[in-house]
C-alpha cells in the first residue's frame, strides 16, 4: 500500500506542477495555457500528492520501527 501511495502521490505532484505551469502561462501549447482554473486545480493536485507522499513516508517509518 505504501508503494501505491508514493507512486500516486508522485504522479499527482508532477501533474500539479505541469497544470500550475500551464495555468500561469509558463507552459504553452494547450487549451489550459493561461487559464487560472488550471493553476488552482494544479495547486490542489500538488497538495494532495504531497500528502500522499507524506503518508507513504510515515508508513515506511512505522514499518521500520516495528509499530
């Protein structure tokens, strides 16, 4: 389960960064370029992804401690 959290969290972080870049106009070539909505959605995806990465890291510590 920890691996799934880390993989999904990492993908959400990557997706969030791309969406933020498109939303603020740093990444061009899409209908999402310059649309603030995508920057906000990217921020939300990034926060959720970081949360999943944190949970995956926390689960790893508990497994190593034997708890």
